[in-house]
């Protein structure tokens, strides 16, 4: 039987931050959700320029946390595809609330502003539809 992980605190904010509270995790999730990235090399080419060792470490931690899973690419035997799990897809509202805060308080570029504002304006129905699309792409379900 697997040993249950012990935490310093059972506060909901602490537990959430333990799972996804560093910038790289949320940026990788963003790239998977919004940009459709699935390969290691694609993540390396993100505008934030993550280092390959940090990316490898974050992907491993995200898989251990159950936010993503990986599988072999059927078209290329040496490539791995990274996909969101249901737990990872459930981060969409958090990603969007981060975007809402940034739109209000930070100098977001025009393209990203329009994209984020469009989804935020659609409200919960927009989130549900986008999450269904993510489920189809990453989990093979609707």
C-alpha cells in the first residue's frame, strides 16, 4: 500500500500551491490548454524560455501530482506526448482568474488580452465548453 503524503498544513490554499504553485507549472498547463503544446521541444520554445532541466523536472512533478500523463507518440517511437488529466483540466478556471487579475493590473499584450477577455466574457459556459474540448483532445472523451 502506498504511503499517504504528509503536508505541513491542510489549508486549501497551501495544498493547492503544493500541487501547482510555481510559475512553470501553470505556464506549462497554459501552453497545453491554450497553445495546444504536447511535446517537450514545443514547451522549450515558449516565450518565457524555460530551461530544459527545469522543464524536465516540472513535467515529472506534474505527472507525479496527477496533472498530466504521458504516452508514446504512435507516429514517432522516440517521442513522448504530454496530455492533461481531468485534474489538470480542472485548473482552467484558475488559469482564467489569473488572467483576469493580470488584465486588470498588468501590461498584457494586445493579442493575449483579446484572447483572455473573450473567454472571460463568455463566463462559466465558455469554460465548460473549452473544458469539454480539452477532455476530447487529452482524454479522448466528451
